[in-house]
């Protein structure tokens, strides 16, 4: 499956207020899901000495899927397709690598 296929299929499962004209809902969902991933990893560090079991890895994988769902939904809300988003990111990263600018901070490096 490519990103655009995922985006189209996942959009069919979207149920939220003013769907199709509400970029705020999926943006907030991104924050919530990324927080859940971080929380699981934090507890692995605290409770499991940083060792990730297959079960915990599966739980993180599922949360990462939820994060992807919100990225796809936000893309639909903004009129952006996932393949273009992915390609834009790779182009940016490869440009930074070519210019020796992968390290550092700031969007315009």
C-alpha cells in the first residue's frame, strides 16, 4: 500500500465534527497520539530498564498507526496528499544531507 491509498482508505473511517472542514481535530489528535507513544516509551525506561518487549513494541506500533491516521486526516483537511508529503520530506532531508546540514536546528537549514 502506498501513502495515498492509505489516506483514502483511512479517510473512510474518519468520524469527527465538521469532517472535511476541520483541520483542528486531526491536529489535536496528532498531539495526543504522539504523547501516548512518548508515555509508553517513558514507562519502558522507568519500569523495564529500557528493554522493549515484543508486546510493548506491538503497542507502540499500534499508536504509531494512530499517529499516521491523524497525519493522513490532517492532509485531507488541508488538501495535501500523503505521497506528496512523504516526497517533500525526503527531498528536504536529502538536500540537507547534500549540504551537510542534517545537524543543527532551524527549519531553513
